[in-house]
C-alpha cells in the first residue's frame, strides 16, 4: 500500500504539495491495527497524532462501573489523538479499532515542529477540532433532552451526513455498527435500541441491508419539531 497516497487522502493534508507529504512520510509510522485493538486509553496515553486512513475507530469514555459511552465514530480521512499544544481527545478517552484499520502515527515533537513551519495546517486542525466539538455538544444536548427515538434518529442522521451517500430521500450510514454500538452512543440499552430500530423500520424512517439507510427528509422534519 502506497503510504504517500494514503497520506494525501487524510483530510488534514489533502491540499499539501508532494514535497510536504514527503516530509510527513519521513516523520510518520504507518501500521495495520487489528479489529478490537485498544489504540489509546487513560492507562495507555500516547502523545501523538493518529491519522486514520482505512477502517473505523470508536472514541469512548468509561465510568467507574465500567459502562461505556461512545463519543464519536471515525472513518477513513479523520484524525485523533493529542500533543502538548493541540488535542482532539483528552486523557479520559479510549480509542478502539472497530474494524481492521490502517493508521499513521506522528509523534508530538515531530508534528509540532511541522506545523510551526506550516501555519495553514494549524488553521485546518483548529477547524476540525471546532467542528467536532459542535457535534459533541449537539449530540449531548439531544441525549439530555430527547427520548430514545429522537436520540437515535439524530445520531443516525449525523452519522449518515458524515459517512454516507444520498439517493433521493435515503441517506446511507457507511459504517459498521452493532445495536450495542448504537446504544452506547445514545445512552440507552441494547434491548431498547433494538426495539426502537425495529419501530423506525416499520415507520418507514429506516432501512437495513448490509448497512443502515435513513430517510433523511422525514428524519429532518421530525427532528425540527422537537
């Protein structure tokens, strides 16, 4: 697999000239990560930036009782991790590979030295962080104020906007998600989540083939009313 090609497809670096990509190539390490691997955790902190080229990574927190709450699901082209001055996670976040994944890792000092010379990268990094914070705050508000049906609709709509393709009113969710994964993201149980998913299918709001598809037009209309 061509590492330079992979780097060029990371959202943070997609406008960089080849000479800059070669610099990143020299300071980064690319490796495959098996499904289920914990990439970083509070017990295994790593001051580095992770570039997700292929696969799917779940970012989650865990309370003292061991209950997990998924903060975000990232697909190819995304970044996560933290350095001293820039952070896309925090020290209580777990990152786990949900599928077999390809990651590039850049150490703290190497990355910070690079962005000092490339201020446009720092601005893009801030923009990515800002957008992710907006998504987290918006989802947190829906979880606090809505019932399971609307939390679930909101989540699937946002995931479809992030990863899917639109065909007429239907928008796909191009991620591999179990009912337990979805339950963890909306603060519900797997049993309740499965029941609500079934009802949404009956109501014509959701389809399930190899992946979920959501009726984006109907979902947006319902969510505007809450």
